[in-house]
């Protein structure tokens, strides 16, 4: 696809030097495609342009945002604005701490038990096993405590959320953890699960936070990596109810310790300043778009359009039960793995990239985060129809 040519150069020093002096560019290089990647994922174009405009000098600082101290007045003001916008978008009450942390969502899979469970050998935590990311979280939790499985979707190959009538809780469990949207399996909770009273509900919303309004007060802790709906990889959001602070086990690393991070406004060590800045721009974009209620309407419409065409054409198969389908990650199969591979290439030729399913599931996956424009979905619908006509 890339039609440039690198001329031979004996000793290139910098990538930029090669790029400018020897790379023949043409229009193909500048064409932006519809990127259905599950993450890092597509960003709003307005955000990309704003980042470009902020280089090489940001806010009159004589340097770019990547080159200033995190403790400078300008960056501290940015951090305060990002938190304020985050609180405004999600309507986060004062008694929740908003933390920007390192380590990705996987880091949080260890952070949650380390911060919330007592340091006793028989500590128990409740976990829903509804997909690949649930399994990863459970493995991490087992390093710290006993895990009680509330319900497992394994028997259905994670094609549904198990019936609430089958759920069982370890009542003495320190908390109950669930993955709101299983990015790989394409299965999602449509509403937060009901848990025993006083049991903090903890959720990994890596691929669904900021895609819809939520009732924060239902949760004790919400975690999410940034590289889907809130920016780029390198920063992780943790929203923690204040009464759950001050419980961390002594061996908890400082940078994963909610209490210590809260006390230092997430600046205990040098934070990932550039991802933090990008998250701020994404929040500004979300507010300009009309907030989460508006975004949720768009997301519902986008997903409905795709599921409708997949269900309508006999050619494709969606494994997830309609009532439990993800609005963010649409998982489906062609009649054979060979056709799956052909569809990936067919779509790419028509400007729709990164639709291959995860290696654990095979098939195809369309990730429809907030920044995926309606035009991308419309193009994909056409691609699906044409492909089914030609190969069906
Ligand atoms: N949880 C979910 C639901 C995810 O989708 C992902 C990443 N795709 C992760 C956790 C892991 O995130 P990270 O790579 O930032 O650790």
C-alpha cells in the first residue's frame, strides 16, 4: 500500500532526515483510512490536528508539551483541567479520587487486590469470568488472594453473560470485579451486576469508559487504560471511592498505590505527560461533541447498523447472543478462515483497516470507539454487503 521509496543513503542519522531528504511522498501517504483497531485505536481527527498545532511550541512555553516539567505551572494547570473535565463528563462526585496511573489496565489487575484486600492469607475476592480479559484479571488476582468465581461464561465460549440466577458470591469477599466490555470476545454487561450490599463493585472499563453515561456511585473502583476511548497508551485512569483508600498492602509498589498516588495528585513519580495531555484533548473533544449521552446515541446507532447487516446476510455469523453484544467491539466470522483472511484484505483495499480478530478467537472484529466516524461504519457496511455478494 505504501508507495514511497527509500533511496540508499550510507549513514542516516535521524529518521526525520531520511524522511525529508530521501523519501518520495505521494498522496497515498497522506490518506487517512478508517481504522477499526481495538487499541491503540483511532483518535478524533480534531485531536490529531490540535496536537500538530501544539508543536514545536506549546502554550507559549518555548518548548513542546513533551519537554516541560510535570511540576511547571503550565503542566499543573493542564492536569487540573483534565481532572475537572473528566469529572464533568462522568459526573464524578467529590468523594471519589481521580488518578492517572502508569502500568496500563494489566497493572490495575494487580493494583486492585493489592489496594483493596486485607493482608491475610485467606482473603477472598469475587470475579466474573466472562472473557479473555476477565481471565487475565483472575490470574493476576490469584497472585494476591483466593478468587471466587461468581459466574463463568466459559461453557458458552464467552458468547453470553451468564444468567444472574446462576451467580454465587463469597459473601466475605473483599470486592466483586467484572470486565464491563470484553474487548476480545465482544460480549458486554448491559447494566452493572447487582452484588451483595456493602460489597464494593470494581470494574475494568478499558474499552467502554466514556462511551456512555454511567452511574459512578454504583462502583467502588473503575479502571481503564487510555488507548481506546480516552487517548493513547501510556496512561491509565483509576477512579477510586475515598473510603477504599488507606487499605493498601505494605508490598504495594508506590506507583500502584491508590492512597499514595492520590496524596501526590498522581505525580508521585514523573508521570506520562504526553499521554496525559492527549487525554485532556480527547476530553475537550467529547465535551464539544455534547458529552456522553450524545456519544452513546452515536455509538448505539453505529453498532446497530453493523449488527443489522451481519444478521441480515446469511453469509456472516455473530457468535455473541444479541442481548449481550458489545457496542464497542463487533466480533463475527465468515463461512471459513480463508474467507476471513480475504475479507481483511478486501476491506483494506477499500480503506477499512485492522479488522482481523484477536488470535485467541480468530475471525474478525470491528472496534467502534467514539472516534470512529459514521462514514467509517457506512463504508464498512458497503464492504460487508459487496463481499458477501461476491463470495456468498
Ligand atoms: N482490559 C481490557 C478490557 C482491555 O481491552 C485491555 C487491552 N486491550 C486490557 C485490559 C489491557 O490493557 P493494557 O494493555 O493497557 O494493560
